[in-house]
C-alpha cells in the first residue's frame, strides 16, 4: 500500500510540474513545485485512506526534486 501510494504521489507531482512550458514563468520554481506536490500528495493520501501528513511530505519531496529531473523544465 505504501509503495503504491508513493508512486501515485510521485507521478502526480511530476505530471503537475510538467505543465509549466515557459522556463521563465514565475510559477516555475522549486517553491511552487514543492507546494503543489504537497497539496497533491495530501489529496491523494486522503482519497486512498492514508495519512495526509505523510502524503504531503512525500508529495513535497517529489515536487521539489522534479526541478532536477532530466526531461522536465528546470526551475528558475
């Protein structure tokens, strides 16, 4: 259960971070991706019956790390 929840949160955070097309956009930074990941993680954890806090932490980590992943728009 935990592994699948982590994968769902990671995939959602990456999908959200991929929405930013303009690398000079003010929303394309680590803070916005981290907050977006935390919110997504909490929502997914709540929907799957997991801990919202743990989901938010995992989502925040995935969102923040997405700045350095190859193939995604780098953060400002």
